[in-house]
C-alpha cells in the first residue's frame, strides 16, 4: 500500500526513515544477542521472542490505526490502512496466545489456539491490499488491477504448490486435516505479496510501497520456513529465522505507517511501452505449463482447481480489457468532438466559424459539380454595430451578436449552414435546389425585424444582406485558366459574388440614409 511519494521526500523524511530502520535493526541485533546469552529454547528465550513479536505486531497495528497518521485520509480511502492495522493487531494477539502456550510447553500439534488470530491476519491483510487497489484504481481500472493481483497470485501459488508445498504436505508427520490451517499462511502470503507487487506496477513507486513489499516478502519467507519446519520435520523451534523475519516484517509495517502521507497515489499513465499488463500474463504461462505437467503425471485436485480459477480470471480480465477499450474509444470520441468544436465553432455565438463555413461550402461545391444543383450563399453585415459598441459597450455588442446568431440559426435547415464570418458579419449557405437568392435574403431580413434584448433594452437590428444563387459548373467554366484546385477557386468565386452583392446592398442603404437626411 502506498500513498503519494511527495511527502516521503519532504524535508526530514529521509532522515526519519533512516532512524526508524536503524532502530529496527538495533532491535533485531539486541534480540539475537539476548537469545545467545539465554540459550535457544530456554524459557527466557521463548518469553523474549513471544513478547518481542507480539509487541512488534501491536506497535505496527497502532501506527496504522492512529488517526494522526492519516489525518487527510477519510472513508474508503483510509479503510485499507484500517484493515491492515486490525490485521497486525490480530497477529499480535495470536502471537501472545502462542507465546503463552510455547512457554508452558503446551504445543503438541500442527495447530494451536493462536492460529485463529493468525488466519484473521492473513485474510485482513489480503483484503486490505485488494481494497487499496480498488480504491486507488478508480472503477474499472481498480477492477483490472484487482484481477491482475488475483491472477498473478493464483499463478505463483500453483508454481509454489507443485514445486514445494505438495511434496511437503505428502511427507508431513501430521494428517492433512491438521495441516489445513498452517497451509493457509503461505497461500495467503503469496496472494498478499502478489497484490503488493501489482500495486508497485500499477501505481507510482514510493518508499512506503517498497517498505510494504519488503514486509510482505519477510512475512512470506518466515511463514514458509515455519510451514517447512512444521510439515517436513515436525521439529519447528522458536528462535529461528522465521521469528526474526516476523519481527522485521511488522517493524517494516510500522516504519511504513510512519511515512504514510495523506495524499492520493496516481495510476501509472498507460503508454505503448507499459509493461504493467505483462506481469500477470507472464506468470500465467509458466504456471499453466507446470500445472499441466503435474496433472499429466499425477492427479492433483489443488492444481486442477487453481487451473480452473486461472481460466475464469483470464476470461473476466479479457472482458474488463474490452470494456477498457470501449471506454477509451468513448473518451477519444468525446475529446475529438471537443477539439472539433474548438476548431469549427465560434465561441461567442455558437455558430460555425469562418473555417468551417469554407469547408462546408467546399463540400457543397464538390457535390454540385457532380449534380449541377445551384447553391445560394448570403452575407449578412450588421448596420450600426459600431454605434452599439461605442454607446452601450462591448458587452452589449456581444449580446447583439448572440441574438442575431440565434435568429439566423432559425432560418436554415440542418443541411444548410449559418456561420459567423468575422466581426459583425455572418454568412449563410443554402443547398436547397429550389432556393431563391431573393427569398433567402428576405427570410434572413425578416428574422431580424423583431427587436433584440441588448444591455437590458430592446434594439432593432438591421443588416445589409447580399445573396446570390450560382451554378458551380458555370463558375468553373468562367475561370480564366485551368485551375489546379477547381473546387477551391469556385468557392472563392462564389464567396466573392455574394460579398460583392452584399456591398451593393450596403451602398444602397447608405445612399438611402443620406437621402433621408
């Protein structure tokens, strides 16, 4: 489990980490020296290890549960740490029970009363890792990461079973029913270690994550040594490598908890070279080969069940991958739409912009050159727009432009185009074969008759509207020379004709206004 690595690199964090690790190393050395003085297997040594291991687990649990360590973590974000803290406390309680039985020499079988809390630790630690992946993975990404963890854990467990556990169970001096509980520890350790590795693969690496990986590794090795001592020889003795590994594991959990930040870890950004998805896939292939080989020479229910679980996980993982691809395609399509809007839509009026109008006109000309259908293009130039800006302000001018745009939008069909050409000028393209230039101009002018709300007051907008109806084939034939791009030159000719017509109308408006004065 990990948080954001930024706090881990804050001033003083590196020094504190060094001090904490130094204290942990000193505790391990002190316990080793004390055991050498007391003698391995003596009552004093048994008490020493029992108390030290229990205290280490309880301290780790307290560090993980203290609210001050997670002051900025709440709800589900803090839940994984709470689970791991409870797991450590359960292990501490179990170790206390085991120490009492060990000192009183009451342990005679493969299982004891202490195994209950130990199993609780195994279950809660795995649950905390999976929940951490789920919370930080965010929805479908968390599901994928969780499935990767389960898949890798099942694959590694199959290899460990075939390579070691199956034979160890076969030669054990205890019946299989007595070994079921001790067998839970290495199995759950493999899963917990796997989930921790997946977190390092999926999330940004941090010191806390590396400490948790080291703790999970120490726990897995210690439980493996313990299980081997129980099932292979039946001569496990307190004070060996397993006990030092348990102390180290919980010490590392405590050190990691002291470094735990309150930030949010980030998922690795997927890239073409990302190897995160390869890890579980690379483990499944050898695990499947080992499992098939095992089943070929000897029936094994465990391997058969593990193989079926891997098949189910692979299928579910592929379904999640397909859903990931669908989501990515949807996001890409949405982003493409946003980019298209930025490139082709006028942000003030919401109409298509000049660039998009030229593209739409080119498409219409290209189609008309094949079919011979005439096109109507109109330019709308607002009258007295400068007066609005100068007397009422630019905000009022924006209101006027938005109001005119809304009126023009009602005058065109879906197949037509109304655009802001620039400034106070608009352009309209009509592809209806029966459209008439004069009718289009009249319709656009009529749309502006009713006053528009501008700066809180009604304003009657007037405009000079020039509309032409042209056959692109005729324009093409009228070009003086063979055009390298006939569509582009026909579009320019069509727009120039509409623009010229608009200026004729504008000149007539000015002359009429001058005559009125």
